[in-house]
C-alpha cells in the first residue's frame, strides 16, 4: 500500500530535520508516514523543490535563477548560430594543437609505468617506478 504524501509531510520532515536532527526526522517518517526513510527521501527529491545542502547539513528550497542563461528555444534555433571567421578558426586549431601536445606528453610520461596487453587483456603497472616518480597507485 503506497501512502499519498502531501506537501505538509515534506515541510514537516524538513522542519524536524533542520531543527531536531536526523534521528527525530527518521522517527517522524517511520512512525507517522509509515514509510522507509530512503523511500521517503527519494519521493521528496522527485516531488518537491527541497535540496540537501551538504556543507551545512540542512534542507533548503531550490533557488531558480530568474533568467536562464539560454532558453530551450534559443538553444534549438539556428538564429543564434555563430559564424566562425578565419581568425577564430586559426585560434581553434592552435588551441587543439596545444591540447594534443599536452596529452601526448602526458601519455609518453605514463608509458614509463603502464603497459596494456590487449591479447592477454591485462594492464601491467610498474608500481615501484611510479612510486619513485611520486605517483600514488589507486585501484578502484
């Protein structure tokens, strides 16, 4: 049986959470709303404009900018298409060349420590050499 939650339930939860803490808010959800806390929070994210501010550990109302950067119509229309001049094209090529050089240098440096064997489907890392050069190996 799915419980129909109203805006008042969410408002009360946020008030309790911000004033009394996590445990009191969890008790409110489990006892009065007869719902799992995770399920309640998913519904709240989906159905309300409350967001959790991790830095202050409180719920706040989502702020919506009065004027978006570009509207959907502007993004989809061809009227705002930018025409590139020769100068911007040349600058774009120079920038792309710079990025390519930086990536190539980085890959050459990493090639000292990492070898990929596609036949054996292995990635071999020389941990000692990488550590000697100041790298930290993290496997996730």
